[in-house]
C-alpha cells in the first residue's frame, strides 16, 4: 500500500500534529515501508498458534477476592483533626 503526501497531511491533521511540508515527503516513504511490513506479517500462517501474553509462559499470582475494610480505621482516624463514631468529622459547608 502506497501512501501519498495528501494522506500524510490528513493523518497529521487527524492526529493534530503539525508537520512541515519538507518533512511530509520523508514521512510518506516511512509510512509506506511500515504498511508494507504489516502486509508481510499478514502473509504468515498463524493457524494453530495460540495467542501469547508474554514471551515466557507464566501465571500471575492471584490474591483472594474478599471484601475487607483494612481493619485499621483507628490508625487512619488518628491522623484526622476530628473524628466522630469512627468517621471523619468535617465542618458544615452547606446551609
């Protein structure tokens, strides 16, 4: 797939990137090479190849999915200027 100067200008406009006229010609060649490389990748036979999330096969450690409040409300409220009934107390701002 070949990219022309107008396509480069349109891509730059969509990406909100200002590209000077003298650089558009160089980008035309670079984008064409990138698209040709992507087309080469589509020619590969990937039938039967499982998708990979990593180069090394591994499983991530998982924690138990349990709801907890942290059991440290006293430590947190100790730093508050004012507390009431286990909650932060703040001055009234709406009348």
